[in-house]
C-alpha cells in the first residue's frame, strides 16, 4: 500500500501557470482602469478573468457587479439572443 503524500511538489508548469494568471490579471485590471476606452466585449473578458482569478473577494464581487452593469446597458442584445435561441421575448 502506498503512503499518502502530505505535500505537493511544485513543478515548473505550476510556476508558469501562476505567472500566466498573474499577467492576465494585470491586463484585466488595466482594461478596467480605463473602461471608457475599451469595448464592452473586452470589458466582459476582463471581468470574467477577475471573477475567476481575482485576489480578493471584493475584487471578484466588483467584477461581477460590473458584468451586470455592462449587460444592463445593452438590453437589445439580450433580447436578440433570446430571439435567436427561439425562446422569444
């Protein structure tokens, strides 16, 4: 029987993934810091990154709220999606 390993060996890929996530988080914060000059699509992507990978609960919650605000700005878009899905208005 194998004894359970109580520690995890940190591999190079783990460090690379952490670095990659940190870079995406920095890019997302830069987009949200200058919301006026970015498209709604890019803002949504940045919010999604921060919702999943934000460092604090406050940062993740703020990103969720901004997603709601962005979606509320374009009610025709959601109605168009419903029409395309066949669900109607």
